[in-house]
């Protein structure tokens, strides 16, 4: 999950520097997207494990 957040943050940072943004808009969006994807993967794994029981 942490890797997904880092990928989102670094991607957003790259886009912010590429478009010369003074506010970290893309960094925030990328970080939040990484969090949501990580949580989705976590809940999917929990659902899969609970079905095995």
C-alpha cells in the first residue's frame, strides 16, 4: 500500500513540476489516488481471505 502512495505522490510531483504549478495539486491527487487504490486492494484481499473460511 505504501508503494502505491509513493508512486502516486512522485507521479503527481512530476506533473506539478512539468506544468509549473505553484500549488501541489497533482501531488495531492496522486497521493489520494494511491491511498484509494491501496485500500481497494486491501479490502479485496480481506474479502478473498474471508471467503476461504
